[in-house]
C-alpha cells in the first residue's frame, strides 16, 4: 500500500468517529444550536466531498465512479488548511457507468415483483481515481443520516470503487461499520481473502484468473521470455505476482518487470520503454489503466519500437479511446487481450438516448458531458470554462441521432458489472425484508415488504453474501468467495479496410477452459506469423539444454549429445541413450542399428589370413609328398619318417584350424575352434618334443652303459608318447567344453557404433590350462633341444629345434597379453597369426 494510503488511515478513523458522533443521534442532551454548530462543519461541502448527485428513496445505494481520472497537484506547503484538489481529466464513458446505476434503480423501482412497496434511491459520487477523493466521498455517503443536521439518508451499501487499491482502503475502513462494498472493476486477487475483507464483493472475476489465462496463452503459443509493465498499485503488482506463480516450474520466464506510477508517469514510461527497446522479449504483459497505457505506447512509437506484441489486461483491452487514436495504429495492431465478458442490458440504449439534463437537473456529470458533446453551455453548469467559451444550449439537443462511444451499447462490460451490482443489492434487500412475490398463490396476500427503516448495514451485508438470482438474459448470478466465477472474452486488435483499428473476439475463457480461434488472429508485423519470444532459441534435435549459471531457466546453451545418445525433439532437456542394439547417427537425432562386425572372409584381413593358411597348408603338403616319394631313401629313414609325417600332419592341422576362426561365430564353431587350436598345437609340439628326445636318446646311447636307452624308446614308445602328450590336451579340452564351453556373443563395448560378433572363452581357467599346457610342452622341448644343440653329426636337429622353440616361446609370451588386450576380431586375427606365422621346425 502506498504512503498516501497509510497517511489517510488515521484521517479515515477520525472521520468515522465524527460521523458516529453526528450521525447516530444517540445519547446527547445538548441544545440544537450546539448540535448544529458541531454538525455544520462536518456536513459543509468544503469538508465533505459533494461532487456527485443524489436521488432519495427508502434505501440508498451509494456508488463511486471515477468520472475524472486525475486531480490537480495538492498544496503541500502546510501553511494553511488543505482541501481536496479539484478533479481533472473528464471521462465520457464513466458517465455511462453512472447511468447504469440510475437505469438499474429505476428499472427495479418499476418492477412489482422485486422489492414491492420499497423505493430505492442512489447517491453517486466521483472518486477521481484518487484515494482521498474516494475515501471522502464514501464518508459523505454513509454519514448523511443525521436528521438533526437536516441531511439526506445515509447509504446502506457502497458500489465501488474501480481501483483495487481504493477498494482495499474502502473495505478496511468500512469493515468496522459492517458496510458492504461491491466493486465493479477491482480485480486484485488479494481481495478474495475473506478473513481480511469480509465486507468486500465484486462483480468482476479476480485477476488470478486473468493472469492465469495469460500464462496459459504463453504456454499455448510457446512464449517463454515475457516482459511486464504494470501499474504501481495492487492491481498491477497483484497480477504480476499471480502470473509468476502460474509460470513457476514451467519454461516461461519474466524478462523484466517495470511499474508505472501516475504521479511520475513520464519518468517511469521512459525507463520502461528503454528496457522494452533493449530486451529480446517480443511479448509484453501490460496491466495498467488505459490512460497510462496510452502514454507508454506513444513513447514506444516515438522510439520506433513497433514490433512487439502486447498482452492487454481487461482494463484497456477494449478501450475505444485507445482504438480511436491514430498515433497508435502502427504499434497497436495485433494486440491480444483478456476482456470482461460483455452482455446486453435490455432497454439501456433507449435510456441513454433519452437522457437530458432537464430530466436529471442535479446530475453535474451529465451536464458536463452534454456541454462537451453538443458544444454548448448550460445555465447551471459548473464548468465555467465551457460557460465562458461556448454559446448557451437551446434545450432541443438530443442524443437520439448521436453515434458515439457513449451511445454504443453493443459491448457492455463495466456498465453491466455495475448493473449486476445494483441488482445484487436489490435481491439481498428483497430477501432481508421478507418480500412476498407478486405471483403468490394466495390471492389474499398482497406483494409487500417489511419496513426498510430498521434494517442495518450488517444485516444487508449478510444477505448480499447469500444472494442468488437469474438475470434478465438468463445468467445465474451468485458470489463465489466474494467474486463471480471467471468468464472472459479474448480479443485481438485488427486493422479495418479504412486503416483504423477495432477489436475482434478470438476466443473465450470459461473457468479453467481456454478456447482460442488461432485462424482469426491478426499478428503484429507484415508476415502475419506468431511472434517468437524466447531468451534462447529452442535446442534442435541432437542437442540438449544446459542452463547458464546465474541466468533464468529460459536462457541456456545447446550442447550436442554424446555418442550413443540422442534427442529427437526440439528443446529436449536431456539426451537419451540408445537401446543396446542401436547407436546414434552422426546428427545425434536418431538411433540406428549397430553395424555387425566379425572376421569375415570378404574383408582384407580375413582374405589375408586365409591366403596365408592355405599357402602354409600347401607348402606343408608339398613337403609331405616329397617325403612320401623319398620315403625309402636313407635320409628320410634317418629322420624318423613316421614322426616326420606326423609332424607334417600336425602342421597342416595348425594351418587349417585357422579357417575355423574366419566367418560369423556360431555355437559349434566357437567350441570347435578352441579345441582344434589347442589340440593341433599340442600335437605339433608333441612331435617336436619326441623328436628332441629321440635325438638325445640316440646320441647318449653310444656312451658305455647306455645301449638300453634306444631299446626302451623305440618307434612304439615314440608314437605312444605323442599320443599321451596329445591326450592330456584332449582331456583338458573335453573338461573345458563340458563345464563351461565357449559360446558366441555380441560385444557392444568395444566400438560404440559396431557390434562385434565373437566367441567367449567360457571358462578362463580352462582356456588358461589349454594355453599353459602348450607353453609347458614348448618350454620342455626348448630345454631338451638346448641341451642337445652341440651334439655331433649332421643329423642332429637339436640346434634348429632350439632356435624354433626359442622363437615360438618369444612369440607365445608376446601373444598372451596381446590376445587379452586386442578388441573383437583383432584377437581372432592374433590367434590366426600365431598359428600361421610360427616358423616350422627343421625336419
């Protein structure tokens, strides 16, 4: 609440006390002169607000209407007694609001079914859109009940004010007196608190629904970066507070927030316009009175900032005053606003056109309007400036043929709210006074009401909260938590063929349901597209949002997804990992099947290994054929032809087992390739080992006492040794294949975009035993050959076997870590390479 309001609270309490002293007429036994002296100061026009007009009745309805929108600067020198500053800025449309009160009261008084025998009166005053004027006017209306002072009846209920802040002040001030306040335009959500404002009602929905509607529109059209320019009062600040609560937890952010205070409007408008001009926000939320909005929009036009979309609140979304301003045509096109629901008031148009100052001689607002409309001066006019400059009115002026905003009743919003407020009071009085209806079934009962002289404002307040009735156009009216259920129209400002502006209905809001006809909207600019208002453009597919530290969530960076992750939608907040069988494409926006890879016969490595294996097999077979052809020669016989042929066979098997490792792995190929690998190697090493033993036995048998060695290690023992050495490996392989055999698997962890088809070893212990046994035989063979390397004779193969086993062991030692660390098909290639590249022993 502003400082002015806080300063006025003690004054309001003082006025209430004085009114109670003068107005109650209770417990005073002083002379009439003394009473008159005490009352005359309170009731004098210079002390009580008297800018308005009055119609007597059994029950008086007070009404506050801001016929003027500003006041002259008050004298704050404090050198003399301060008086209320005169009101300035006459508003023609507000005169129609006052006539809505007059029309409703006269219509009710003519209705025999509603308040029969009771005549309503009204006391309508100008609030001047200022707190002091509003408060003093309210005090004047509720204190005019002292018969000793000779003043008119007091108001039992107050309709007004238009401003939320002024309504808060009135509600708090009148709460101790239990006087009901029914506003027709105060929409601050704070006024829905029944604990603080139990005497406040309104015929307009709370701004909570309006701000919620704007948040829904922002979500609907994808606006995430929105600015706000609002009035510096409860109306504007309350609306922004609700809007921020609605967008909390969403991707919508408030880019900036500026307030407009009417007493320093030029300064605030310049500051707000500078921010709008520099901001990237293309959608601006504006909650303010239309006169302040005009100054703000004109400043933007002056700066040539005409490419923004404004979300208009109900206070100016249907302002014919702004629509008629040609200077705003370039900036106002495309405005989207929330408007109060409109409704027709039967007979109101005829009432307005039949108005004449002679019919309402005390209505000074009508007189001022008449002078401005017809350019003449009425004799009793209080507008001295007009009276001096204009000719006198003839009295034959009429509104019958006048086409103006005043007589246009096609879109009634505020006037209809006032009309409903008067009817709500009438129905509450009808219930309070126990009025009998005219169509009562008992013909002996005449429609009547009990006497209204004894009713109190507290009783009327209670019945207003319970009022329910159906309007003439069939609407169900009732108060819900002091307000009416939310019903709004959505409007759009569009260009007409003649270049002017008009608002067009594009949807509606009924409760929480938002209905928008997008095809009917005319957007700002020449392209006619929905404006884009974002801090950062939405991240494209293949990227994710990364919030920038220290900035709102609407401002972010777009980071590309890592390999194996994708985001296939715009504005994704995270990347999603592809299923195991899939991998991300190069754009990171789609999961594609992984490429299957194995040691294929069609690729270079597979072809090379097969060629080497076949070549080795052919060479070995050629040597075997040569040996077979010369098997009867001494040299072949001397080299132990049986072991030589067995060695050549094992070498061919070593070369041929490489072919099992090439191609797509299967269950049986995985099992066979490991067994073939281990057994063929052991067979080869066993033959070499036995040949080495034969060499040692043969040369050691020539020594004295060693002749029996050659007998105990003849051809049969040699074949048996090879068989035993090989059988051990066969047993190891059989146990391995039985307990935990190798099996094919799809390896997803080596190359991200590829699936490696390979064989698992199954049991690591079994695989280690197979390799270990081969290594053990090779080491024993190496040691024995090393001991026999210097034996004489040309037939000594030990030195060649020593060299071969040395190379084999070196390769074997290097093979094991390389095999373990090689990925996928490269480990298969290493096995084949070890098979194929091993230098064959001399034979």
